């Protein structure tokens, strides 16, 4: 049962496993953060908590998309109520995830500046160093695992999850260096620097991770706003032009959008009025040819092909 629930060959199973590990890291971070009296470790725990909340939401959306395209009885009920599918939720979740991660980093940066202006913060460096070591091993392992698993699955959610683990590992690596340096400085004439290690480490890390989700947010906005992907539009136009020449159509119009993992394609062909009539089976055969030429015939492709003699439909 648990092996199926945390299947490493499916998007949902990997997301569940990632959530479980993230929750463990959050609890560990809060515990060590309180023991060490470190704002840096507490920020790390809050960052992980935001990530786990968004991963949970991503899991829900992934489940809805899978159910709605599976053909199962429960999926048919969803399809009847949400006939346009759930692809539009994916960029919304990705965009929200990126914005919240950036917001957490910005808040951490403000906390760092506030702490520096108030003379720094004394922390138990030993506890902080132990947590940083444990955290770095787990986060790097998770980033490598999710990246490797996603080579076959090719999920935007898993790609973002792997990026989040890698970002966390960068954060922890900086903590490890900072806290290790603080232990080295104790008992020396530079010991006065140690109260500033925690806020400085937090500030540097926040500055580093703040721009990282920008690409994800930009991609999500493009999907939400239905910005036409140039490469997909070019490919669809090439296929449509070839069909216009082959079958003697007057022209075509193509509307293309990417919505999360979904690809929405609408093709309208203007057929001259003086052309001889064709049987419906012939039109279906032409549709099949065009569909095959476009490619990507998966449950995540939405393709509509219309033949009309009315120029307004193909304008």
C-alpha cells in the first residue's frame, strides 16, 4: 500500500514523498531553530512550510488532471462538471508557489536587516551546525532524486519541486559555512563578529534565492494569459499550410495556447464554395492526417479542427 502511495514512477507518488520529507525537515528546523535561538533556521523552516503547502496544492491539481483524463468513472463525473479540464489550475499553482517563495525570501531579508541594525543575535552555533549538516544531506539527496525521476515523467510540478530542494540546499550550504566559521572564530579576537553571523547569513541567502522563482512566475503568467508559444504556433502553421496546399483549401487560421501541461490548438480551414462535396468519413480522414502531423496526441492535448465555407469562421 505504502509503495503504491509513494510510487517513484508517478508524479503524484513523488510529490507525496516530497511532502513527507519536507514536513520532517520543517519539524526538524523548528526544533533546532528554537534550540539554537536562530532566526536563520526558523526562516528555513518557514520556507519549507510554504513549499510543502504549495506541493500539497500541486498534488491536488495533478490528481484532478489525471482523473479527468483517465476515462475512469470518477473522471467522467469530473469531466461532465468541468468539461474544459483542469489544466488552467496548473499555472495558477505554479505562479502562486513562486510568488510565496519570493515573499518568504523578502520577509527573511527584512528580518536580517532589522537584526543587523539591532546589534546582531547570539545563537548556539553547535546546534545550528548539526542541523545544517543533516539538512544539506537530505536536501541534496531529494533534489537529485526528484530530478532523476522527472527525466521520464517531465512534469512542471516536479521540475519546480526539484528546484525548490536545490534552492534549500544552497541555503543550507551557506548556513553550514557561516556557522562553521562562527565556531572557528570563537575564542579569538574576532569573536565580536559572531552575533552578526546569523543575520548576515540569512540576508545573503535571501538575496540569492529571491530572484530564483522569477522564471517560474513568468512562465505561469504566460500560461494564464494564454500567450501563444512561438515554436508550437510555427509548427501548427506549417502543418496547416501543407494541408491547404494538399487539399486545395483557400486558407487557414490557427489559435494556439499552452496552459500548464496542456496544449490547446484550434484550426479553421476555409474551403472554397465551388469544391465538390465530401463524405463525412473523408473529412474525418483529413482530420486524422492533420492530427498525426501535429503530433503530441496525449490526454493533455486539446485539438479542434473545423472546415467551413464561411470566411467569418476562418478570419
